[in-house]
C-alpha cells in the first residue's frame, strides 16, 4: 500500500557542492546515477574535502554539462560545470577550475574525479587524518558542546565503523557513508516548528540537509517518521532500498548556501527534537528508475526486537569507549 509520493530528487555531481534538482533519475548499486562522481581534494591535508571542514564549498553548485551516459561511474566521470558565488561558470575540463576552487576554499584544493572502484588512493585516510580523529574534532563536526550528549553511535553497523576507520569515503563512492539519503517533508516541518515562536517561521529548506529523495507522506503517524523505518524496505518507483540507519546530522545544515542564510538554530533544533538525527540512510537492494510523483511503499522489518537489543549492547560499549577517549583527551 502506498504511504507517500516522491516530491523531489537531487543529484550532487561534486561532493559538498550544491547539486541539481531532477524530475527523474536511475538508481543503481552505488546510488543515484551520476551522484558524486567528483570531489574536491584538500591538498594540504591529503583528504577529500567536506563542507563540514570547508563550508565555503556550499557556495558553489555543480551540474553535468551533458546528459549522463549509462557508462558513467568510477573511472569515468563526465564533464561538470561549476557555478561560483560570483556567477562565473567553470568546466571540469578547464585547467583554471582548480585555482577557482582554491580561491573559494581559501586553501590549495583540486577537483578530482572518482577513480576506478579498485583504486582506493583517494579514499584512504592519511596518517594525519587518523591522528586528528579525536573526540574534540568530532564534537566540532557535529556541533556538540561540552556537556552535551554525543550522537548515538550504536546505530552504525560494525562493518561501517570499520570502513570509516580506514577510509574518508567508501571505495568506489564519494558519499560519506550510504549510497542514498531519504527524507520526508514531515520531518522538515517538525524541525521548522522548533525554530521559534513565530507560526510563520516553520519552513526549513530541504536543500540544507542535502537529501537525494524527498517524500511527501499521506498520513504520517509520527513527527519524525524516518526514525521508525530502520530495518525496513522502502520501495520508490522501480527501486527498492534497504533502510539501514538514521542520518546523524553534523553542522552543515546550519550553513549558508545560495539563497540560504546561516542559521545555527537548525543544529540545536535537530539535537533537541530529533537526537541529532534527521532522515535516513539507505543501501540499494534493487535498482531502477525513480521519478517525481512516484509512489513510495514501506515494508517494516520483522526483527525490530533483535535489532533493538543489539543496539542497546553497542550503545553501552560505545558509551564506555567515548567516556574513556574524552578523559584521555583532556
């Protein structure tokens, strides 16, 4: 039974830059076709740059110069055109694009294409990055002040935590973790209602949270419906997605983008109302086309009790580990 519809689709040709809104997209094992086939490389830190650390990247947007061919993917990234805050447009084929991006980021960076899936050179964490993965750095990324609760890390699969300990992005992808990010208008409205006393101040632009798929639910039973989907199977258009975990939010949604001002209330609202999670991360069970207006259906997991028990065990372990790391880091 349909419980909602696809109301918007976004693809991000370059990681951490603004993307392009589409009416139809094909989803494959690596997510939306053409999503994040490019990234910005921070040359000094020798790591793939993110808007968490270089917020100025959000001021530029990227789109493909031509329709993306079926053979596009790791090792074959089509030409992109980047629009900068001053209105200028620069192609990935223009050698000057690296200078323009460096001026935007105020540091030496380079536009890099996603390498073949068996080449992990752009995904591996450098020694400096591994050494900088401190609790203090993570608190800054997530906007967690001293004394505030750290995000609940028990929702991560052990395999994902192992991967994140070795790579800045999964090999074969420039996403942070999961191939597809899904959100609902219901959750956006819930966070909007937390922002202030003004009844008109309830709109939160979905672009702040950079989803791939935005759903409009017919009769939501909860103000944060995605938080109840973990372990389920979400069907949208011709694709079937495995709902794996809620999306832990960092400080990026509070930052400026074209047409969007800085609003630090966003981070606080997500923390207080949604436990620092909004939206859901999905892996792909079955690929297929998805269009705006397509119906969405959800098949809930039958193993929620076992999954909840496993999370409680992991939550205890992560709590002990986090407390120990904070004591050692003081």
